[in-house]
């Protein structure tokens, strides 16, 4: 995918997530976890998605929290 398309796509994803769309919140959390976001921000969006009824958001949030816990135990952090 062209870089401009990714940036534009993420912008729309953020707008939908901010608007309360649970699937967009889940997808944004997954993107942030994998590609260029903080785990804290990813966890926030996964929690919002869970709160708004996304059926898979709880498992995603657990994975993100496990990654955060592992990162906080690494030396130098």
C-alpha cells in the first residue's frame, strides 16, 4: 500500500474510533500494538472497544497488557 494511503486510512480509523465505533476502536488498538503506537494507547482503544461491545476486544486487551508487563520488566526501561 502506498504510504499516503496508510496515513489517510489511519486518519479515518482514528476518526471512527473517536466517534465510538467499536470495530474501529478494536482495529486501531490492533494497528497501534503492531505498528507504531504506544502499548498504553493501544490498551486504551482496546478497553474502549470492549466497553462498546466488541466481542474480541477483551482478548486483545489481555495480549496488549501482557506485552506492557513484559516491556516494563526489561532492563533499562
